[in-house]
């Protein structure tokens, strides 16, 4: 007899174990003897549809087709939770307690599955997968969780109804599935439904979007968003243009708009923020690119959120970062960086149209870091705080970035008056140093990197022609570089948090 069987046998021999097993068997027999109105044509089919996670993959596909960021994130979180639960069941759960399946004699033939499972009974893998998917979805989107939960409950109940599991198998599986969802949450926390309050701003309320002119970058995959925006704000003017015409169209729009709008990725939003600052206009941002850090940190995820804010005149003031180097100057609403990162951005842009943004980013990171190690490149030399320092990367964020589990950081406050400055020190093995800094997160001090929050930063001794990346754009600087914050300089529409 295997140790696993001995474990279960020991449970059965104890007085408490015997009572629990007897109760479990009695509950199973009661469920088998009970008539479940309307369940015969539904629950066996539903149970079969959940085999190998097919039902949940199809549900996730439907959610993703809705094309709202929160629905997509909920679908991904649900599948990740399901994957962890299935892995745990198959590697630990089924091998820990080798419990035989229930005897089918009390179960009516019409309920029984055509193919009986051959694995051990405890715990229920179907219940674990159902609970993991439903809990994962609910942690990201309570609304979608309310839709999925009844289906998940029905799948779990179907395992007792069809006679393939005892009630305790289902309860244990469901508990394991919920635990898997919370484990995923600890690694990748969900975005809050209502971002923190920021300084309220006075902005015009535009019924139907009248007075709003939106410039949409067609290269950012904005077609669906633009159609939804026209439906939600029929009086708004929407100008669609390719990326090379965005700057010119933004200038034209600013001349006739009460509110300047933009739909695109972070680079497009950067160009719109600069025009809005120069013309003293409020800015309405609709995310349309791949990353959309500014819009998501602001709390604007979709057309519904933006249209509500525009029609009600709900807006906040946010900080803007500014850089000056020789005759070159610009602003950034997300990040600015020197060192190897600008090369990564340039390499990513070369490949993104061929293979997509995320694969291009991975490929670019591998190529740049591999080339840096192979070619024995020297780190950037910059003088700040009175010392010349070798740096592989200098990163400056417009606002303090916070780690979210294993995810890149996000900002909780876009008006904190701080530049979040992080450096990866020069030295041997740059790829290892950069990876260590990325994994460690926002440590204030380490042998590899350092972080500090300041309102202004001046760098000297930077070689002319050094690449600088800001909000996904790349340029060359002319030597001495000054970074500073423009506190609460930009008014941006954002729906007021609930309550």
C-alpha cells in the first residue's frame, strides 16, 4: 500500500475521520436521491463542457471580445488562476489523498456521464478550476465576477449531481481554486476601481462633447475606440491621421477647440500634452495604444469613463516633467531615460510593425543586452551631485512609481511634485545588473542600483549625441541636461471616484 493510501486510511480509522466520511457519504446519497428540477438536461452537459478548461477558455474569449481593458484583464487573471489551480491539483492534490470515486448505484442513469473519470476523487479538479476562474475574474472585475459565479457554482454542483465526486471533494477543490486566485493576486495585484483623488480642477462640461476636438493616431489601433467615442459624444469632432501628421493636426485642433482630445499610445499623448500646455487647454485622453500608462494611472480606461468626465466637467490637475538640453527641450508625462534603454526603444520600434509590440520588446531587450555584454560597451558617464558616475541606465519618472507584485511599477499620484530618479550603476556584466535592478524593484539602496525622489535634477558631462528616450520617443541631447517638474501644470479629464 502506498504512503498516500495509508494517509487516507489513517483518516478513515480515526473516530473523527469515520464520522466525516460517513457524513460525506450520507450527503452524497441524499443528493443522488433528490430530484433536481430542470437539472437533467443541463448539468451533465455543463460538466462535460468544463473538461480540460474548455468552458472557461471560451468564457475568457467572450470577455476579451468585449474590448474593454478591465474585461480583458479579468479574462487573463481568471485563466492564470485556473492554470495555477490545475497545476496544484495535478501535482499535489490528486497524489496526496488517493480517494476512490463514489459508487454510482444511487445515481440515476440519466445523470451519469458517458465517460467516467479515471483519476482519484479528492479534490475535484472541475470545482477547483471553476472557483479559480470565477474568483480571479471577480478580483479584477466584480461585475464580470457576478456573471461568471453562477456558472462556476453550477459546474461544481454538477460533479456531485453526476455522481463523480463526494461533496467534500467539491468543497476542497473550490477552496483550492479560490486560494489559487488569491495567490495570483499577491503576485499581480488588480488595478483599483477608483484611483486616489488628486487636486480637482475647473474644466468645462461639454454636453455631447460639443467643443471637444480629438486627434486619433490611426497607427495605434484606434478604430474601435473612435467609433465608440463618436457614439458616446456625437457633437465632438474627431480627426483621424497617421503618426507623421499627429503633431500638425494637434496644432490645428488646438486653434479651434475648447478642449483638446487625443486617442493613441503614450507617445501620441505626450505630443498632445505639450500642445495643450502651450495653448492653455484642458486635455481629454482616450487610451488607444499598447501600454497607455498615463491614461490608466489617471483612471481613464475606456470611452465610457472619458465621456462621463467630459460631459460632467470632471477633471484633475497633474504634474508634467520637462527636460532641457542645449537648444532641445520637451516634456514627458510618464518617463525619461538615458543609457541602454533608448537603444531598446529604438530597436523595439524597428520590429514592432512586423511582430507586434510585446514580442518586439522582448526581442529588443535580448538584442541590446546581449550586444552590450558581447561588445564590452562602456556605461554612460554623467556628473550629478558633484561626482562623475558611470551609469548603465538613468530613469526619471513623472511621479513616484510603486511596484505591483511582479508587474512594472505604476503611479498612485500624478501630482506629488516628485521626479522618481533611479540609476543602475556602471560595472561589469550590465545585463545581470539590469535584470537584478528590474527584479529587486524600487529599493532605495543596493550595490546595483539606487533610487531617490527629487523636484529637479541637473546632469553635466553627458556626451553630445547621447540618446534620450521620453514617453516612447527617442532623441539626441546636446550635453548638459536639466530635468524639472511643472507641478499641477496640466488639467486632464477624469471621472470623479465613487463617493
